[in-house]
């Protein structure tokens, strides 16, 4: 004989055992890996699903509908936590249709919001109301996790009513009244009241983020300010402060944005993002020392095994990372990789007078990139590409390894360590020199071949990059010998750079250069600028070296050619004037000096690689002395 009461009791006991087993494993003080947690979750989900199939194997009866909906809740929580949103929604729909059969409403509408309104209306003022409200919490979570903010907005009135009911404690009281003793009440794997509080603040955050991404900064800030007043864990409140700072930064209120970022820094959950955004503000304000400090702290934070997504007690199954997963939010919370931050820190230190510190950061960076495991990236050779180091899925540019060698070498030379600089340059030269073609053609970017494959284009770009790296290595070695006043070796290395660079020809649109046997035709917009700068610096270096051995005619030739390739080269301009003065062409010398002093190159220095900047060591001319000469020369 069929005894529903005994079956119900058995199923309640089985459900409660599963819930207690889950909570014991979660609260046992044992730390599980991500894979172990996922395995635990899959196992629990499977067990709840098997129980649900048993319950749904009999016709829907009022006696066990509360139990069925509670098990549906537990099963759907596990499915949603595994991002199985379609399966969870299907379980919700099937269970609610069975509940509607008991109320006598057989509505079959397929539109989710309309279906839910029908269900809520049917179970209002019935014993099923509280259970259905718990399931509505899960539907809200699924809408939020799948970025259906418009649906949430359309359902705003019902969700507000849900908040009032659950946060007032009505739901749990009604369950206890219905089920009597606590041992007879089916347990839930997560508290719906805590879940609905989490959903409320996460929805406000998600809406604010979307408005911010659409440029509606004031409206976004209003959403986030509303979220900050809600009951929520400190971790999520910190995210509200962080995103509010982003709104204020977009509204050109940097000081107020910094205040928000400082509040966000009070918790570890988003300290990395807050440091990164603070660094960008300091850069915008031109506060270099504060920017360097922020970069240093950011790098230290990225090297720690920190939790970048907040965890919420009592609602750990459905975490903020699951509910807040829009691309707009990922973009706002993205930060550069640790190597990229360290590179920026090294470069910023060198450019702003903290050369020794910058050199140490560069050396740390090279050591990190050569380590066995640096954020999952291993660099084996100098020709490996190092362009896609990421954190939070956001790619950040990092120069390729030969460029980092050259930048480090330039920094070492600035720190008066020429031997170390030459050693790094030798590494670049020994790796790339034998791979270079006899000739290369740089083609006008507008004159692109439609048929050229990506593979051919990439191969050509690599060839031209290697040629420029090798030329830069010879250039730096020339600078090193200049620093050591070894003029003969300086001339030799500058000449090697020049001889390498003349292999490159530039093909303008509609013009066919007379190089029928060129190995490769490449098309890259920035290479021509780099090529011209390398030519200018190498010719200037050789010309200055010639002046030190009184070979003035060769010096004047090279210095004039340098100014043709790189007209803003200050060293070439000043020394060209000096050579003209020594040759008795004093009016020309004065004009050359005046023209050179008219250049303002500081604004462009920040964007240049260190190895393409004019050397700070070697022979120099005193501008005060040169001005005195012009003054004594008198008017023309």
C-alpha cells in the first residue's frame, strides 16, 4: 500500500543528510583545490538530482510539494554554481509546472517573465509561496549570471517584493509553521535571505557597470552609491568604491576618484585593481613619484597569491565571481601582468633619475622571464614572442625579449656599467645576426598586397625586427666604447650598425626600387621611424668619435648625414656646429647651434625605447660656452 507520509519523511531525511554532508565538508577547516571543489560540487549535484528524480516519479501531491521544491532549490543551486544555467532553468520550470497542477492552474506560456508572474499569482497566500520565492531567488541569480539585466529591470516590482518578504523573515517562519518540528523541515544548501542580499548588491553593481561602459557616468555613479548603502560584505563594498572611482575618473574628478580607490584598498579583494587605477590617476596628474610608488606596490601585490574575487560567507556556492561576469566588468577590473608592471616600473625609474633602482628592476624582470614558471610563461629563446601576458584575461603589451635585453643594456650604460651592457648586446647579436637576409624592403603601409598571407607578413616583420634589434645592439656597443673613450672601437661598432641598416630600402607607393633580389618585402608603419632614428644616432656617434681624433671632414660628413636622417638629434646638431666652428665656418656653426636649441624633444622621449634615446655618456659640449662664443661672434 502507498504511504506518501513515510516516503516524504524518508526523502526529507535523505535531503538533509546530503545538505549536512556538504556543509560539513565546506566548514571542516580543510582547504580544497579548485578541481577538488568542482568534483565535490558535481558529486553533490548528482546526488540531489537522483533524489529529485525519485520525488518526481510520483504524481504531484500537496503533501510533498514543499519537499520537492526544496530539493529543486538545492539541485538548481549546485547546477547554477557549475554555470549549468540552461539545466537549472529547465528544472525550475518543470518543478513549477508540477506545483501549478496542484493549484489548478495549467498555464503553458513559454515566456519566462510571464510564466513567473503566473506562478507567483497562483501561489500567493498559499503554503507554497515561500518555496516559490526561494526558487525566484535562483531565477534572479541565473538572469544576473547570464547578463539579462533588461529582464531583471522588467521584473523589478516582483523582485522588490521578494526582498521585502525574505529580508523580513516571513519565508522561514512560514516553513516552520507548515512543517512543524525542525527535523521534518528539508534543509537548504544556502540561505535564501543571504543569497537575496547578495543578488541585490550585485545587481546594482552590474547595472552601474553597464551604464559606465555606455558612458552614462552620472547614472552609473548613482547606481553604485545606492549599492554602497546596502547590507553587504566588506569585499563587495570595496568593489563598489573601486567602480565609483572609475566613474569619477571618467568624469574628470581625479582627486575624488583617488579617495574612492583608497577606500577600496582597505580590503585585499580588490587592492590590485585599486592600485592599478590609482597609478593611472597619478600618471594623469603628472605625479611621477606617486606613480612609481603605486607601480611598486602593484607589482608586489601581483606577486602574492591573493584572492582577486571576494568570497561571501553563507553564499559561497553562488559567489560574486559567478554573478558578476559581464565583459564590461572584466574590462574594468583587468590589470596588467606582473612582468608588464615590472617593466613599466623599471622604465619609469630610469627615465626619472632613479637609474640604479631601474636597473635592478630590469634585471629582476629578465630573471623572472627566464624562470621555469612565471605566470605560466616560459621564455626559452631571444626570438620568442612575449606579447600576451595576462591577468584577468586582459592582454597587456610587453616588449619582446631582445627589446628587453636592449632596454636593460641601455639602462646599464646609464648606470655606468658598459661591460654589462656589451654582454647583453652580444647575446642579441649572436642570436639574430646569422638569421638576417642580405636585403630588406620596407613598403609603404598603404601599398599592401591583398594576397599576402598572415604567415608571410609575420615572417617579414620578424626579419625586419631582428635587423633593427641587431643594429640597436651595435649602436649600444658603440656608445659603450665612447663611454670608455676607445674611439677606434666606437667607430668600428657604429660602422657595423650603419652597414647593417643600409641593407634596408624604403619602397614608396608607386615606386619600384632597383632591388630585384630582395629576400623579403615587409610592410610596417613604425619600422621606418626606428630605422631613421638608428641611422641618425649611429652616424652621430661615429661623427662625434671622429672629432675626438681630429678627423673633422669625416666627422662633418657623418654629422650632416645624421641630421638628414634624424633632424632632431641634439648631439649631432651641437657637434656639427662644433666641427664647423673648428673648420672656420663660424656663422654656419652659430646657425646650427641656434637651430638645435630650438628643438623640444622632452615630450617624445617618454614614448621611445631606452636604446633609441640619445646617449647621456660620452663627450659633451657646454651650451653656456657655445652661447658665449656666439655672443662674441657678434651679429652677422
